[in-house]
């Protein structure tokens, strides 16, 4: 049974992953090579937790307990040597992940499970330097940002790991109330990011062609397809509408829609102009640099609201397949 956890990398994702496990009572060692980062992250976690409490997602009493459950390390050996489950959230560089897993393989007990939060690297490539036995205890566990709020975790089940080890990991995520999905093939982007890119490609193309203003395009998504998607996945939506209708509309629309195989040039133009979004004060919309924290908090508030509401309709499978 998984009890002791280590998270490697205390950046955007590692911080949230560590606090997520700690909220549910797990003992978490958080390691980073950057001592400056380790100094700041403790306070950032406290601010996150206070925000969750303010929004009524956790009780105030959970804050000190969660803070006590996280221990900070600048020595990797000390951080991982007695752990049952280690997840890395270090930069997306294959060689760095390979070397890190090799080091972990050398110093960790043989039963320790290793996982990666990679967004784009193949599991097989990341496992290249570890022992054959360890390959049976390695997988991808891919979170969405902010990982302590977004419910989804994508779990790889690519044939290298015995069913009982995989189930141990599912049980772990069940215990922290994540909505995990089983991904059966080692493909770039797994499932959720591929779906998201498909939507984003058409959204950017609609803006590029001047079909509607940015506010209206986002509104169309939020109050059209995405309004249903939060409660009903695409396949169930198709079944409800009728697959005959979806085939005809697909034939009519897909041939006139964007089918580019690279990012929309509009994005590159904006990047060139320094319009990177919230972090530079302008992207598709303008943001006040003085209220950036507020902007991000508003975004998180909406997610927490959605998370709370979703407890009422979450179900394991959309519709019985029997
Ligand atoms: N940011 C996202 O939205 C997102 C979402 C899902 C997955 N991911 C993936 O998560 C991973 C981390 O992304 P991030 O956005 O948190 O990056 P980040 O740059 O915010 O954090 C990376 C952290 O790793 C530390 N680090 C660097 N080398 C290290 C090492 N050898 N050992 C331990 N720590 C080390 C850095 O000091 C930094 O604190 C990447 O693989 C990324 O693709 C990111």
C-alpha cells in the first residue's frame, strides 16, 4: 500500500501535486535542486491552502495538518530513499528525466513506483536507463494545471506494468479524489491534451478568419459545447444527439475547418509582439498588471466552484455499456 510519497521538482506542477497528496494525509517529501525555490514554495503552498479554505473547499484545520505533511529536501537521496511512490515534475528534457530515473533506480527500494508528469515524452524513452524490474513499476501520471484543483490524472497502462501494481496506483488516486483515466497507448499528448488541441486549433482559426470577436468565441465554447462537456463527454453527447446526425454534420463541416499540422501563425505573431497573455498583460485580451494575482485567483475560484458542483454529478462511467 502506498503511504510515503516523494515529488521531484517544486515548480508550478510539483508544488501543487505535493500539496494535493498532503491535503489527503499522505507524507510527502518535496525535492528541488534550486534551494531558492525550496525557500519560496512553502509560503506559496500556505497561500494556496488558505485560498482553498476561503473558498470552502477544505476546512481551516486542514491547513496546519497539510503543512506538517510536507517535508522539503535539497538532497535527493534523503528525499527518496524510504518512499513507496515517487513522481517527477522536473523540466521537460528527456536526458534529464532519464538520468533522474536512473539515479532513483540505483538508490530506491525495488518496490518503489516511479512516475512522470511528462506532457510530451514517451514512457519507453524515459525508462531507457532503468533496470528491467523497475520498468514494471514505472508509469506516466499526467496532471492538469493547477494540479491541486483540476480533478484529472491520466495514467499510462502501456503493457509494461502488472495489473496489480497499476491498481495500487488507481487506488492511490481514488483516495485523493482524482478522476483518473487509463491510457492504453504511448502516444504524444495522451488523451486530454489531444482533445484540447483539436478544439484550440479551430478556435484560433475562427479568430484568424475574423468569424467572431474573441469574447464571443470564448462565450460560444463556454455556453455551447463546453457547457455540456463539463457534465457529459463527447461520446455520450454524440449518442444523445444521434450518430446519424453526427456523421452528416461531420461530412459537411470538417472539410471546411482548419486541418493545419502546426500551431496557428496568429500565435507566433502574438509571441513576437510580446503578447504572451496574462504574464505580459496582453494576449487575446488585455490584463491589468496590478491585478494579476486577482485575475489568477478569479480563475482558480471558478475552478473550485466547478469542482464542488461536479461532486453532484461525477460518475464512474457515462452510461452502462452492458
Ligand atoms: N505547467 C503545466 O501546465 C504542466 C502541465 C502538465 C505537465 N507538465 C509537466 O510537468 C513537468 C514540470 O513542469 P512545470 O511547469 O512544473 O515546470 P517548472 O519549471 O515550473 O518547475 C520545474 C522545477 O524543477 C526543478 N528542477 C530542475 N531540475 C531538477 C532536477 N534535476 N531535480 C529536481 N528538480 C529539478 C526546477 O528548479 C523547478 O523548480 C514537465 O515535465 C511538464 O511538461 C506541466
